[in-house]
C-alpha cells in the first residue's frame, strides 16, 4: 500500500547495525503516543519495530539495546520471555499476543532511514 504522506527519516549509519548485534534506539510517535523503537540487522537486512511487547505494553530490552537471544535467532522480551522473529516481528513463542509493530526501513549509501506512516510520525512533530 502506498502512503503518499510517507517521509523518510535518517536513523543511523549502516555500520551501526551489526548482524545480530546491539540495536539502535530511536523515538517515534505512534498513534499519537511517544514510543521507543529500535533497529537491528538480521540476515543482512535492517529491521525496525516499536519497542513494545505485545504481552504487556512494556519495553523489551533487559540490557539497553539488547534484544537478540544468545543464538542471535530471536528477539526476546526480557520480562516474560516472549520471542519474536527478527525479520517479520511475528510471535515465535512465549506469551506474546500477535507480532511487533514493524517500521519500514530503507538502506542506501551507507545510511538507514525509517519511513513514516499514517500512524507513525517523527518525534519532533509534537509541540
Ligand atoms: S511483557 Fe513481554 S513477555 Fe510479558
């Protein structure tokens, strides 16, 4: 679906996202609320999600910016162990109720951008 109002916002340098490594946090306004979000790299592709577990609406990282489990295969919620697929955000196990809210990214010339959507706005748009 094309969103004619979509904008691209600079997020980080490509080199900041190591495969299976620490996330890069950023803030968004989702459905009118300021939310934390994070970007990771998995199987070479940058991915980003709201940092909000679908079990209880809590941030998921136990150590700041660490979401991958020890295998680098899953994104884990530190609170009760919900597991999410890093490439889609879908629930892969544990008490999650549905998948993470995905944020579209693009990567070009060594820079990663995130894309706004009708319910997803840049933080600085708030007064
Ligand atoms: S809050 Fe994430 S698993 Fe319960």
